[in-house]
C-alpha cells in the first residue's frame, strides 16, 4: 500500500512471527502544549519506535516484524501531516466524515498514506469507507463485508480487510465471537474486491501483565488456527496481519505475536 515500516509481515508457527519487511523511525512522548505546533512529534515518534523495537528484541521477535498504525481519530489534519513528515505512513480513523475531511486536507502528503478504518461500521457508511480507505480492520458481519465488496470502486486496489474478534466476550464490544471466526473468514475470503489479511481485537484491559498477555495469546492461537483452515481450502493467501495492542498494552501484544499495533495517545498525546 505504499507505506514505509507499515506493512506487517506474516506470523509463523512457534513463539514469534517470521521476519518481514518493515522499516522507518518511530516514538512516544509529551504531547504538544496548547497552541504549540505539531512539529514536535518527531521525538515522540522516535521514542515510540524505540519501545516497539525494545519489545521485539526482548521477546525474540525479528527486527521489523511489528508495524505501527498511528490512531489519529479526533486529532486534526496538521497532526497527521506532522507525523507523515517524520516518516509515519499508516493512520487509523474511527469516524468516516472526520476521516474523509482529513484526507481532503492532506491531498498532497510528502508520501502516499495508508488509511485504516478501525471503528464500528454502519451500513449507511459502507460506500464512503469502500471509496476512501485502504484497509478496514473492523468487519464483524458478512453483510457488511458484502456491501464493502460491492461498493469498492473498480479503479482502486482491493480493500485490505481484517475481521474484528470479541476475544474477551464483552457485551459492550463489537466483534465476531471466536467460535464463528473460521466461518466468517471463509465467506469473506471468497468476496471480490476484498483481500482478507487477518484479525483485529480490542481485548479487555487488565492491570495484571500475565492476564493481558494471556488474552493476546488466545488471539494469536485463533489467528494461527484460522490461517490453517483458510490455507487448507486455498483461501486468503495473504493472511499475515494480527492487529492488537494499543497505547497502554502494545508491548504485551508484541510479546504474544502482534504484527500491527494501534497507538494514538502515546504518540499524539491525550485526545482533545
């Protein structure tokens, strides 16, 4: 998708994913003070990448095996532009109209950007999503996937998609139940204009590191199980993305096999 250090590699069997192509700078740190320009993001991005790379090394992950999605929801277009100027290429958005407005404001970025939709998908928003985003990480129903497939413009590359899993079984969270993932994956993999890449989850947070890692480990096992099922049927040859881990827990997610972490406040600061 024309990103640098942003396309995650495929995890393989065993305790850590296989190596993959990832490169570029990154960070975390104090947000800009009120009225301060967003050009202070460079050190933050570098410190965030230092943490990602340290977690890779600590848990025997291959260098470059984890990609960073900068979650830019609620942050203005200048914040995205500043991160892009520092080398960040992939950005995550939850709200369609807000995201489309940012895309229009950033029509000429320093390099091509990859836009990921990561929020709940309403049926009346699928056409906008299909026409503007490169990735959709939050598919939980076949009907939504079918709409995205039918509405993806022919001049655009296939829409890269992930299935969102409600791995913790929370009533308040979106996502397909783990027991239903294989069936949904097989159905989505067969749709035209979509390319199924893997799974995404927002597990229930825990202050106990072992508990947090355990839920990420369940996601990794589910990802591998579904990958084997798809491979047996010759489906989803690009099954390579496990999106899990956010600002508060991405290091635990990396320990358990995440190939893509979604970080917002640890990069941009607290949301307005």
